C-alpha cells in the first residue's frame, strides 16, 4: 500500500523542494502548461545548475554544458540561465566544473541547487 502519512514532515503536496547536497534528488520544476495539449511553455521556477530542466542536479547537467561549450548542443532561455552557475554571463567549462564539484560534494562558492 502506497499511502502518504499526513504527519510525514517531508510531504509537500506533490511538490519537491530543493535539498541540500541531494545531488540526484528531484528538486522541482513542473513547468506551466498552456493550451489544450498541456505542453510546457516555460519553467515555473528555475534551479541554478539544472541545465536540462528535469528538476535534478547531476552529472548530466555538467555534460550538457560541456556539449554546449563544444557547440554540440544548444541551450537557450531558462536552460541557459540555469547553466551559468558562476554568474559571469558565460556558459562554459567553468560552469560544468562547478556542477561536477557540487555532485561530488566538494565545497563551491555558488548557490547550485537553489531557486533563483
């Protein structure tokens, strides 16, 4: 039986909030839906470091940034904003390295994993 205990302090009414250092723990982003087909128009809330918009901060985000830096993938809009983790107005290997350090639980000076 998969019932949710209403006294569970981790219950969040279907929304998952950011976690500290949970690295592969889902941390958000149901997008807003538009139109009859319920397609996602834009991310409702952005998380620094979540380059692929799946609500997790993991090595896939760093890899996507590396591919972007090598001009093998495109990033735009919210994905690009979430990828600039060091806030230098560039998305490059420095951002990918910061995410790798976050995943490895190495201290970094950037608020990766936080909403912005």
